[in-house]
C-alpha cells in the first residue's frame, strides 16, 4: 500500500515509522528541509520538500497512485485543504488529524474517511485513566458509541474459572456486550475466544460494550 503523509512533525514521522515497519511504502511532504532530511535518513521514507497543499508537490509525490493520504499538518485549515485535494485526485482512503472540533463537519463534507481529534483523544484517555484505573486500555469507536476495554481477571471474581459461554449467560453480564479477545499470559498472543474458553485468574480479556455499561461491566468482572 502506498501511503502519502502530509506533515513531517512528530505525529507524521511516528506514523511513517510504524507504517514502514508494517511493510507499506510511505512518502511524507513537508516545507521544512530538515524534517525531510530526517525522514529520509532516519526513518527511511521518501520525502518531498514543499507545501502539502500544492498541486505540483502532490503530483510529484504521486498522489494519483496513493492508496491512502494522512493529513497531519500543523493547522486544521491546511488539513482541510489537503483532504479536499486528496478527494479531488481520487484517493480512496483519507484520514486527518483535527485540533478544533469546528472543523469536524467541513472535514467530513470534503471527504475525510477518518477524523482523529487530538485534543478529545488525549482528554478522553486521561479521564478514563482517572475514572477506571483498573482498565489497562480503552478504545472508542463510532464517535464514542462503542468502547473496547482491556481488563485483567483478578484471582477471586465473578468470572474467574468460568467459560466465556457461562459468563455471557450470566444475567448480570451487560446486555449487548461481547468478549472478543483473550490473553492467558502477557507473553502469549492475544486469541479470539470461543464459548469453551476458560477465563483463568491473571489472564486478560478484550470486551466490547457500550459507554453506559462501563461501570456495570467493571463491577461485574471484579465482583465476587
């Protein structure tokens, strides 16, 4: 997959590094020659010096053949322009960083498939860490309508030693929730469980639930 990244700041370069590790072909565009040089020499990606909202630079960088464009420029207005141009050139998958929520609707209108609000993401992460310290990690999907949380199974709790099927049939298990991942030990791979998978103490589970069910889910898992 050919991914074109507008912006060679911390986010852009970190994204490029991760995509390279996953085997994708990556190019970045930035007006800073030092950032471009670093991208080439240290990250190992193609780098095009110039404005990421310049049609000449975008065409030189191969936007017509890009499978995905990531707009992570320093200002929302520039990201809006890049998303618009990427859509114009027929890029099938466009994602963007957003600093101010006022840009959410304009970004959607011009063709952004995914919008990542850096401020809201950081605030949500910190709030969840304060409210739910026992949750190892939490991800939000569909504008916060779905939560995926990672929880450890305590030694003595409602679900310890029970199968996934038994847990799902328990009337106290929040409706509309689902156990989608199981890791028996931190050094073992995460697996997709089936009904017979037994939740051992000290293991970790991934659970899909609704925001309104978070407290209920945590209380159920940790209860005795």
